[in-house]
C-alpha cells in the first residue's frame, strides 16, 4: 500500500446521509465482532470470545444481526477441535459480493475489484487528462464500469491525497487543485451505488487495520513516502482524525539540521529528505545529470557512491522519523509503504539501526512491516473503506427480502 498525505477520517460507523435520520450508531462491540470474523474466520466461538473478551451470551446476541442478514455462516466442524462437543466455526459468507477501490492522483486513477476480504480479483487504469471534477468523475465512472462488467458491485471506495469530510466531500486536494468537491454525490448520481471517499493514508490504515499488519494489534502507525510523506495513526482500533488530518503535516518534521531545504524553507524536514523528487534532485546534483527515482535506487544497489550517499542519508532520516512517531504515539508497530518505499530495500540497515537507536532500550521491541504492494495497495485500502461501511450498514439498514443484505 502507499502515501502522500496524512490520515483522515475512516469511521465505519459513518452512514450514507439518506440513512442518518432513521439509524442509530452501530455498536463498537458489533463492529469488533464483524471485524474479527472477517479477519480471522473461520474462527470458533471460544476463540472469538477470548479475543474480544465476550461471554457466550454476549457473543450470541451480537452475532444474531449478522446471521439474520446472511453475513455470518457456520462452517463444517473444526477438524482440530479435538474430542468432545464438535465446534461450528464462524466465517463470513463469501457470496460473490464485490467492491471497487480506486486510488485517485492528479494524473491517474487505478482501480481494483475485490471480495469482502479485499482479495484482488481484477485491476483497471484510467489516465486523468485534466483535473477538473467533471473530467475526473467521467474517468472514474468508466473505470468502475469496466471493473463491474461481469460482477455486480456493492459499493465503491475512492482514496485521494488531501482532506475529506464525511467520507464524501474533498475539501482540499492539492494534487488535483480541488476545494470542496462533493465527489461521492457526483459518482453516486452516475453509478447508482454507494460511494465512500477517503483520505488515501486513512484508507491505507483501514486496510492494514483489517487485513494487514494491524490485524494483531489495536494500535499502530502508518508512514508512507513517495510524492509526499504521509502519516496515519490507529489507536485502540480507531483511525485518529483531527481537523488537521490530510494537510500533510508529516512532511515537515525536522530530521536533519544540515539537510537540504524543502519548498517551504525547512532545512532537512521529511519532505526534503524522503520524497522521491527530493532524492532525485540530490542524486542528480552529485552525478551532474537528471535522474529518475528508480535509476537512483538501481545505481545505489550497484554500489554507486554518490547514489549511496544520498540514500543512506535518507535512510537515517526515515529511521529518525520512525523513532519519533513510535515514541510520541507510544506504539511499537509501524507500517512503511508508498511509491518510494524501494528505499527500504536498498538501505534497510540505516533505517532499522537509526530507528532502534532512537528508542528506549527498555521499550517493547519495534515491529516494522514493509508494504511493497504498490498502487494496488492504495486501491485495496479504498475498497476496505467501502467494505467497512457496508458491514456497518448490515446492522443499521433494513434487510431486503430474500437477499440477506441491507437495502440501498
């Protein structure tokens, strides 16, 4: 998965405006149950109860709406259950429900078709010839229709670098030049299905939370490098969101007082040390020619001293940023991702060594997970947002007769 701005709101309790007046907030315990079965199923009731701290009676009560709507099913007896009463593990019903996730940038839209567990089923791509909303909406509609030619789609998630409110309105997207664009409504009017829009790092954090490195921990951070530097935080299974989320504030953390200057005039900040463009520029000055980011990585891997000098400095800066984030947020798990994460492959020793030096020796061991998924990871993150909202609606919306799924 990937990065360019800071994490925004990814709250699975949010609902479509048309449901807001008639539906109460979803129970946190019910969402935790759905998440656990989705992530770990097939899973026995005993394991579920221990994982979530629920009594058998509470587990039965919370799971009933999901059985009533056909999301949960009982699988065959657990072959590892041993002697005694047979177990009937719970799982989600993989009944062909499909979701589309789209990563939107200033130049491209990359889409994926997934199932309930964000398994990648198909991909598609559309260029963005102009950033005006009308052109972008037309390209996104074409992309979704291509991915849904053979499979009906339940919901669409779109991730974008910038601020998003209510999972609908893009209030600020610097790479597109947008302010206050109601992207969800524009797409729903053309597609006729629910659309959720989210900050890209928030979507990535949601995917890691449900299906990635965050599956086994309630609190972790996501750090992305590429066009920009993105930072997201999940605490106690909640993606943290503030009015400043999506402003790219993670890009201005001071990391090297003697480093180069970013566009905002900061010496050695994370944007100046870690973005692809900054690394290209520094390597290009040393080598006396223009270089692309992949070429800088290849030269360093081949042992070129100038390229190695640049990447080692960036690796140490990334290690410092990892240490700062994990120390201040008091988490010990961090996911590194983004288009520029090839840096880790070349200078992992500098990154890991500096990160560990920056932590207290008695702190819990640092766990660094590196996501090399590329653009598909961003898009799967957007699909994860759509899946979360769909799961929430299962306990909020009236059931359609005979379908086991909520009414749209």
